[in-house]
């Protein structure tokens, strides 16, 4: 299977979340990552733009009755940069997590500018 895009992690936030999940949830996350890497067009059921935020998306994962979200952005069209993640427990998207993702995205962009 040809990879259409790569996935990178910004800082430790996603990794901290991932290692605290049980094995079955980790396998589901791995499956969704495989879909993100290999599908030319990613279905809306796997990724959604966060309205009101410039370039911020959420990776959508459901395992049994549990719902998980991972915030990310795209870089150069074929790299997905992962930020923070959480288990969704209500219909509304928690603004605390959105604000955290926005800050992490800004930090990431700033760090890229400093390297250049």
C-alpha cells in the first residue's frame, strides 16, 4: 500500500494519551492512522475541520461506545502533525481542548519559523 501522507507528533501530548489507552483502543487508533496515511481522499468520518479555527482538524476515532479525538493540522499537504488528544464524553467539543490545540499549533508554526 502506497503512503499518501505521513504522520508526525508535536511534543509529547499525543504519545502520553496513546500509552494510557488499552490495547484495543491503541489498535483502533493504529487502524485510523493507516487509513489517514494510505487513502487519497480521507472520508469525513475520520477527519473533520474545526470550524472557527484556521487549519485545525480533528481525527475522529470511535471504539465501541467510546469516542476519541486527536487535534492536528496539515503541513505541505502530505504531512499530518498531531497535537493533543482526549476522550470525548459529551456532544459538545470541549473548548479547553480546542484552545490547547490552537496554542500547540501556534507553537509548532513558530518553531518551524525559527528553524528556517
